[in-house]
C-alpha cells in the first residue's frame, strides 16, 4: 500500500481470494479496517520505525519555521515590493521556551531529544509515563492531565496515533486552555484536531499560530480558511518524505511481504 | 544638543557612523552595537576620535544558531516549496514525488566554530548529525568531544564530505568570498549551503551558477549582499534557494538581551570602567 491506495474494502478483499498480506507504507493505520482484514485471514504490516527520525525532524522544522516566521520572511525577502527589511520585524525564540509534547511514543521522544539541544523546557502527556531514565535523558516532565501541559506550553506538539480516543483530542476547550502566545504543531493526523475550532481560535487570537503537516482531508479544499490565515504554515504531509526513508520503508515492506508469503513470522506485523 | 551626546546605541546599523557625525559629537565616548558583526563600522576611524566601541556577542548566539538550524531543516525538507504546494489554488499535486533529503545522520560541516558555530554543533548533535568543522584555531579536545566534532584543518576536506555546509564566520578581509567557484565545486552535488554570517563571504555570482547547473543542490541564505537584493536578482527566482531577511537575531528575547548587553557596555564606558565586550581596531 502506498499513500493509502488501493482502498481496502469488502469488495476488493472478496475479489482477491489468495491475498495473504497487506504491507502499509508508514506507521499510521487509521485508514484501514483491521477487523475486516483479519476476518479475511489477511495479515497486516506497517513501517513504524523508518519514519520516526524524519517525522521528528519535520516537527522541529515546523516549530522553528513558525516561531521565526520563516515563510513570511521568505515572502518578504523575494517580494517585488520589498525595498528594505524593517528593523522591528521580530519572531520568537526557542531557547528557554516550553515545549509540550502530546504523545511521547518513538516520534515524540525523538522530538524531545532534539528540542533539549535548543535549551527548551519539555513537558509531555502520554497514556503511560515513561521511566525515569528516559525522562531525565531529555529533561522531560510528565503531565498526567493534558490541561497542565496546555496551560504551560509555548509550543504544543501533537505526535499521537489516531485512534477513537485521540479523535478531536484538541478542540475548543483545549485551545482555550493554551496560552494566547502559544503555537500548535501537528505531525500526527488531521483528525486529532477539531479543525473548525482551530480556525476560530486562530482568527480570534485565542492561540498565536499553527504549523500543520497534516490536515483533514489532505489536501484541504482550496477555499478552506486555514489556507488563508497568515499565522498558519501548512505542508503537504511530508513528514517522512526523504529519499533515504522512503527506500527504507520499501525495504521494510518487502521484508514483511516475503515473510507473509512464506509463512514465516512477519516483521512489523500489526495485530 | 550635540555636545550632550556621550553614547550611541547603534540599532540595525543606524545612524551611519561617518567622519562628519563624529566631528559633530565632541563628547561622544562610546558606540555600542546591537549585534556581534562590526563590519559596517570603520573601527580605525572611530578609534581615531578616542571613541570606544562594543558589540553584543553573548546575546546573539542562541538565536543565530536557531536561525541556522531553521534554514538547514527548511531547505532539506523543502518546507517553503511544500507550503506553496499545500496552499496553491492549482489542484492536484503528486505527493509521492515530493522528496527532500534527510537531516538525521547526515554530515554537517561548520565553517567558523566560534560561539555561534559551537551552539549549532550542540543542536546538530541532537539530530545525530556527523559534525566536521573548520576554524582558524582548533578547539579544545573536551569541546570537540562534547559535540562529537572532527577538525578539518583544510577547508577542502570539509567541503568534500559535508551534506550540509554551514557558514558561520566573522566577516573579515580573509573571509571575503571565502566560498567561491572552487569551493562550490568541491562540495557534493547533493549538498546544501547555508549562510548565516554575511553575504560578502560568498561569491554570489558563483553561487547562482552552481545552483543553476546542479553543482550544488540548494542554498539557504539569511544574509546576502546587498540586503535586500535587487528585485531582479537571479537568487530570488531559483526554486532551490530559500532567502530570509536577516532573521539572525530578530527575536523579542534576543533584542532585549542585546539591549541589556549594550547598556552594560555603555555604562561601563561612561564610568571609565573596563568595557565587557570592547572591540578594538585590529
């Protein structure tokens, strides 16, 4: 499966009696009906680790670009109307700021490792608390309640799986708990955020800015308000889009497929 | 009025310090610069009037290092291009074809390992980057080990091995056009050049040619010569170039810290005390 195609539905599964395995590119499997697949005896594998460092890098890229107003700056630098660079045009610094990571899995943890080097203070919210060594290696403080994280963070980064529990995890209430000077960064799935609530929050300055590598749908309709807001950076789901990683993903998928076809234990099987 | 002026705080290179101005301010004791670069000042001229000078080296390092990393990441992952695709009114784009280059595990070559260069090394280490550096003087072993940086006595070795070349030197006559045709051709064709020092450190025409002919993959420039570039300059049109308007230290926090540093320097000068960040004409 590449980029969620082909669509795996009842019809397709019925027409492929000898299908043994579906290998998914990437880590997210929210677009697949796991129960349906297993009812046809079809195995499933994803590529959970290949994407982690690239996606963490993308999270950092978005956080830096947003805080330093990189896209706006670029537009000023190349605009035909620019005569000089104003001296009072300023962004916000990362060092000393507080990053709240929602979802401290493999990707979230790698973001923490990177952010620590920028002298950021790190809070995190996760289903389970990480162990002490892991926490102190990145100087991360656990927030059992997401509210505490939201209230204290200058940057809120979402790196959760999309599940029924994380659907619209960030809505009107959560946005209002955030500081009005805070930035929301999403590298998980569009559906983790209530997009309409986000638009309103950005328009009314309830939060300062957003940087989104993922939306719902992808791409957004061309007249969507998120595309027009000055304080929003959107990128076209390029979290894992590097040559090296794509190649690694393909290698992983082939390994899984070969194991699936020969009846051996499947690497990266999703149960 | 002009007899009362004892100190000048230079904000964004203004006012312009020339003979005329210095002659009109007989009681001027000190000029404090907002930032670390002093290349816009004629140090000898100022000293000849008995006026002391100071910069603000401590306040700038983190924010400038952050700018360097922001540009490195934005260029590697084609963030600006991606943004334009994501918001463009033109319809379908083929996601699958849009690829950038990896940052984690890549080799970063830092040219100029002063305060700012070292902070970049600290950040790059967290991205598991392999770090090479070239500097006038080699750093101490502990400092090298803390960031896992390997010294390249000759710049050529660094240029040949780096996936990302980050230029963080002081602007001096020696670093003028430090990166020219020869250096660009030594770099890998898949490499990215990032400049956060001064535009004049790079031979801009040679860079344009290198970018147009695939000699260099991409460039990200926070500084150019001049600033801003003429609106018809070739660099503004290249897809594989990100230019930012000298963001370096433009954050609320850095601005505040720079001003604090400048005030410290000014007060010291006015009170006849040693100036913390005095800059002497070399």
